[in-house]
């Protein structure tokens, strides 16, 4: 009794078998790419959240420092993004190193050059008769969702 109708010369796969295997591989690849993209986006959000927390802490340290005068806070609030180097950089450490400017901070934090925009925003100066509230820093760009 013969086990197969195939001859000894015809031992390959049928076209239907090949199509089924290629379809299964394609579906697995689609699932893997979707999972990879989710992990990448979650990592970007985590990295930007860490940067926001670092900058928020630095702003709090700046305000709480006994050497900070009310005039320093007023000057900072007039141009928060332009005053990073003068007032905030000294309170920031990334892997033990102190950045000298905002682009340096972004590079040290692992962001690609020019891909991210950071706005420090103001600190609370109401105890000095100022009109600014404490607004958390924001990070935009790099494929991140809008804050």
C-alpha cells in the first residue's frame, strides 16, 4: 500500500502551503512591529517625563536656595528659556555632569540634536508681589504627544 501519491521526484511544497506560511509570517511580523513601536513611544514619553522632572526639581532648588534674591526670580521670569544657563543649569546633573546650556542638557539626556524643544516656564513669585505662577516645564517634538 502506498503512503503518498507523490513520486520520488515531486517532494516540494504546494503553492497553497507556501501561501499559508508566508501569510503567517506576515501576521507575526505585523504584530512584532506594532509592539516595537509601542515600546519606542513609551520610551520617548518616559525620557521626556524624566527631563521635565529634572527641570522641575532644578527650578524648585533655584527658588529655595537662600542665595537666590527676589530680583533673581524676577529676572528669571522675564525670560525663563533664556535664563537657563545663568540660573537653572547649576542645579541640574545628568549622570553626575552639569550641563552648560540647554542643547548640552538635551545631548547629555540622550535626545537627538534639534529634535526636542524645551520650555522652562515661570516660577512662583507671588510672595514677592509678582504675578507669575509656577508652571511646569514642557518638552515637545521627537514624536511626543502634545502636553
